[in-house]
């Protein structure tokens, strides 16, 4: 699935991920989300292209075997903000 995101989208999605991390009872889910998102602030601050940052996030979700979960996470956010 192809996503179109801007820097502000990445930061807003990070905020949603932090809420998910706080709310989950699953340590594994929290660890996976943290691993996927922990480089987003630095990437935005260093003006990395949002598409590159998202690609790295998707690659990380693949490494964890959680691509389907992450795709649903992104799709839900992007459809609720009408960015895609």
C-alpha cells in the first residue's frame, strides 16, 4: 500500500503511537511501536524526506512481522485525517 505523508503527519502519527504505547497491556506491542517510531523526531528535525522516514518505519514493521498491524494503524490515521 502506498502512503503519502508530510512531516506534520509523521509527528501526529507519532502522537497517536505514544497514546497506543501508554494504553496497551502488551509489552511486545509497546516495544514494537517504540522501535518503529523512535527515529521520527530526529528524521523530521534533520529534514529527511517524509517518504524515506515512512519507508524506514515500514521496513521496521516488516522486521518485527507486524506490517499488517502497522498498515492498519496508518490507514486508520490517514483515513481519519483525509490526507491520503
